[in-house]
C-alpha cells in the first residue's frame, strides 16, 4: 500500500511555490507539471513504482490547486441534438480527410457549424450554469479524431490560456466490431487520485475543467473510430 504522507508533503511544498509565482511563471510551471505527468504515466495509467507514484499523486493535487478540477456531465441538450448535431456530423466527416495528426490522434479546427454552436447563447448559458461562474469563449473550437488501432492520449492537462474549461461533445463513436465493450473512453483523474471514465454518445456533452484535471484517452481497439468536438472557455477573471 502506498503511504500518502510523502506525496502530501511534496504537494504542500509545490503549492507554496506556485503561490509565489507571477502569471507567466505559473503558466510555465503548469506546462512543466503536465509534461512530467505524461512521462511518469504507464500509457494512460498512473505509474506503479513507489517514488513515481508519490510524484504523480502530488502533481494531481498541485494541478487541482492551480486550476479548478472536475468533470460535469451535461447529458444530451435538446437544442444541440435537434438543431446542430446533423450538421456537426456532416462537417466532422468532411474535415476528417484533412485533419492533421498530432501524435497518437488527429485534430482539425471547427468549421462554420461548430463555430455557430460555440457562439450560441444557449450553449454559453449551459456551460456557465454547469460550472457556476461567468465565462468567456477562448476561440478554441476543434474536432478530435481517433481512428487507428492504438490511438490514445497520455495523461495531461490543457494550457490555461486556451482552455480552462472544455465543453466536449460526442459526434460519432464506432465501436469495435464483434466486441462486447463500450470502447475507448476519456479518463479523468481527480486531485484526490480518483478516476472517472467517460464515454460520450452522439450528441452527449460534458464539461472538463481541463487546466486542473489530468485526463487521458484509452487506446482504441481494432476497427474502432471516434470523433469529439471541444469548445474552450475561460473565466472572466483568470489567474494565468
């Protein structure tokens, strides 16, 4: 069993250090912690080695202090499913052919349909009510594609300047043929080390507090494909 004392003491020291930093320094510290987590992880899972596990646990606590941590499930908003989803599916399929591969997944900026959804007042209000604070759009609207066996995302947090909060919308998810499984899911790690598994069906949405919540994508199985739209928001009063 892992003793939590060393990780808590390390977290307290790092939190104290983070409180002394200016905005630019805090941004760089945030990026360094995110990169370190990816190096510590075993694929998409926490490290098994004791010292690395203490560093992992401490980093989760520090990142949850620097940025809000959490995952809010929204469900399937009626206006999204009825007015936007058919257009989003068609747009995502069209842009998939020209998406650029960035490591073990692909990405493309959102088109006119995605941009219209991002600017819709009902979407803004839905996100605001879900997180409980006034927000502004960051302008980050992207389709994310995973379509090769083994595609995944390592544990990381998102840069605070672009996506404190990510509204994630399931576009399509083709499950592995002949397998009795829900397929690849997003994994969100709480600052206390807890682990949540999220799989979005078409038209379902959730909000990830992405600058403070370590998250990863499970590797895809053979024959599995998925597309997710993300819309970035930030608080009106931000720290970095």
